[in-house]
């Protein structure tokens, strides 16, 4: 396995210092679409928005680890922003407080172009105003990011870099998804190019990411495979999961230099009313546990 593309993701990556007071939320694979039947984000949009409000109120910094927007099936990011304007409005509040970082994945690889980002994410149309509203006017979307810790650094990226079809040949994969697998999805055909839907592909990708983390002695957090995972000192690979699970979204919280895998889902009270519930699936695991391993 050639890890050159994964190494390159961190060569000019921004660095964010971690401390005991740091509060970060890592979310990946939202796959926000255009509100059609192919928009896999739709079923969990209320869970996502509720979680986003909670983390904003609690002072978290939001870091999106790629595939935030579905730009293989859809050509227009502006349409996605318009359809999910409530989400982007709230993300703009994070941005205004310097608490927003965006990474790109294979499905939104076009965000690596600064001109594309300026054209599509500088402003958005707000329905109750007559003119465009600032969104992320000076944001830059990165491939990787490093959380600098006194004990052991945490490396963040989408994770597609070890997947040749979804990195080196991503334009071919995009063509197949856009013109072949998207229409076929209507009939229940799963996309064989996807690490999230192909078990063998998923397992191979996760093994490669784990090997990279162990060989480099780094804590590595990715998305891409959609399978949530908390690492161990012997295997320091973590995965946030995704926002397109059938009945929940998953993410990783970092507080007091510890990582916790969390699920947000719809739950039922005894009186039969519904509410959005936050559930800790695994952790917290402390960064200090990874020292001298």
C-alpha cells in the first residue's frame, strides 16, 4: 500500500492547539443533497440540526471531516446551500466565532479549489432578506488538520486517500456515481465504488488507515467508511461514522483531552412524545493513555 497521498494530506495542514479547556466536535459524511429522493441527509436533518444547536450552545468548535456536501450526485453546491439554508445559517454562526473548520473528502473534492469555495460559500440567499447574506466569506477548505497536544497529536482527514478509486481516480468514480449508480439507487442497487456500502472495500480501507496510524505513531481520526469506531492504544485509529445512518447520526466529541463516540437519535418518552437523545457509545478515552505506546 502506497501511503503517499495520506502523508501529503498533512504537509501543509493547519494546526490547532489542544488544551484542557478545548471542546471540539468532529463530524463527517453528512452528504447534504438537494432535497430529492437521493438526498440521504434528509432523513437525519433534524437530528443533525439539534446536535449542531447543542454544540453551538455548549461552546464547541465544529470540524467537518469531509463529504459534508454530496457533489458527486449533484453539480450545484449553491442549490444544496439553498435547500439546507437553516444548517448553513447555523454553521455561519460557528464561523463568526472562529469555531468552524472544514475538510474535504472524495465526494466534495472540488472544495480544494479556493475559487470554487469563494464562488459558492462566501454568501447564501436568506429567504427573509432581499440580498445575499454572508456565509463563510474567507474560509479555506483543507485536506487535513492536526490537533497539537502535549502528549500525542491527533491527525484529522477524510480517509479516502488510501482508496485509489476514490482518490487518484476520483473523477472516474464521480462519473460512475453521477450517471450510473445514482439512477440505479432508485431500484435498490448499492454503489460498488463506496467504502461505506461495500463491506470488503470498507474493511480494506480501515485496515490501511490503521496501519498508517500505527506506523506513524499518530492518533488518526477519519470518516469515509461511515463505520463509527473508537481506537485503542494498540490501534489508534478512530472513525466518526456518518450522518446518514438509517436512524441516527454519530460523531466524536473531544473534551478535556479525551475522545468520546456519541450517537444522536430520536427516542420516546413514557408519555409517547418524541425527543432528540444524545447517547455515549464508547469512551471517553484520554490522549494520555496513548503515551509511550
